[in-house]
């Protein structure tokens, strides 16, 4: 579930490493360098540990390939010479720092921050005792961002279940 930042860097939500379920923050940028394609590849953010374990020198790559010949492939390793591996540039560093601060921003926003967290992580969660899925949380965020200050204050004063109901009715045309 990668997310593409404005700079084109692909990372997991919250600026985490793009390798599977790694919880480490992305600190290295890897870009595939194709010998035959004219299309530029998007850079991908990884943690240092995954770069060291996944991207190996040519000799190690060939040994690994020979040991798995004729069988089901084992761990994913790639030839380091096929990739550009570098530190993030200033724009990418700023975007990664912004992504890492998302949890603090969501917490500061209160209930609407909880909705934003559900939408960003694509994971249902409970909000004030009410189980909210990503679709409903998306409706709540869309409505919150579209309301005027006066109406926003009224909507935020509602209980969570009523907020979700109103958001679905007004933004998604749903019925309950």
C-alpha cells in the first residue's frame, strides 16, 4: 500500500519503509535504472536495513540465483548495479518529515484527526466507541473540510454515530 509523495517518492503511510510490513522510517531512496526502457522509474523509499539485505553486489546476486535455480524463488534480492541508491534530497527529506509528524497532527485535531487516520491508513477503527470504516471516515473528512466554520462547529458537537450518519447522507448520498 504505497503512497506517492509530491516529489514522486513512493513510501508506505507515515513515511515508512516500502518493504512489506516494515515499521522503520524510509531513509534511503532507491530508483531502478533500466538498460532498455526510456521511461523514468519512480524512486522508492526504504530503510537502511532493507537496502543492505535486498540490494546485493553482482557476485552475491549470481550465487543466490544459482542456489535457487529450478526451484521456487526464495528471498527477494536484487542486483545493486541495476539501481541508483542515494540519500533523500532536501524536498524528499521535508516530505518524509511531514509524513512522520502525521500522528501528532491527527492527535491534535481530536475526533476529526481520528477520521483522517482511518482514511490514511485504510484501516477501520473505533472512534468514541463507534466502529468506523474507511468509507465512512472519508465521508466525515470530506464533509468537515467542506463545511463553513459555523456549520463545522455544529457538526463537531454531534455524537460520533450522528456525525457519521450526516456525513454519509450529505457527501455520499447514502441512506441508513
